C-alpha cells in the first residue's frame, strides 16, 4: 500500500461525536501518524502548573494581528491534541486548572506545542508533506491530457487539408 492510501485511510477514521461527550476513536495508526508515542506521553506526564505558568510567551500586543483574532491550531495539531487529551487525563486536568484562570486556551496550546516540539515536529512535517502530495495528486487528476488534445487537433487539421487544390480540380 502506498503512503497516500495509508494517509487517506487514516484520515477517514474520524471522531465520533454525541450531544454530550466526544469520543475519539484511536487506532495505533492514528497515534503514530499524530506523534502520540510512549516517550511523548511520559514527557507530558511530567508537566505541572508551574511548567505552563513559568513559560515565557511573547507579548501578544506586539504582533500585527489585532488582539481579538484567535490563533487557531492546524488540523493536525487539533487531532494531536484530542488524542493526547484522550490518552492522558493528567493533561486534561492540568488544562482545566489553567484555563481560563491563568491562561487562554490558545496560550495553553502554544506552550504545549513549544514544549513537545522535539517529539512531534517530524510527525507534523510528515503530515504537511503528505498533504502536499495529496494536493499535487488532485491537481494532476484535474489537468487535461495535453497529448490527447494535440492528437485531436492534428487530426482535425489533416481533414481540413484534404480539400482539393486548384490544380487537381482542372485535371
């Protein structure tokens, strides 16, 4: 099975949502695709409230973006966050204690991804590469076959060139 098929199959396994709770269907493939490894989980278990409170974030007012613009996570980061939260109740509890009293939700996730960057960067990069391959594949399917158009055009030109010439009509 090629990588694109594996990636597409992995993405087709979506989260199942009910009105009161969200259940995340985790497969070993999903966990590997999103970088949820035993080493990462062990590292995240070591986080405390002080880990997040003592982390220095750049001042949000210095950026060009207005303060009311929300800095969302990428699709990959959202799925990773759901998987980690479902695997580690400690992280869920830590987030509950920190947000919104001490940190905004996007600040929590900014700090989290900064702390785990060494563990998840290669997985996120792979997801970006696979997404680009998927886009290229879709683009190549949508482009017309130039060779077929050229053959049709040359055949059409030949039929118009078959009209009798003046010298042939007088013979």
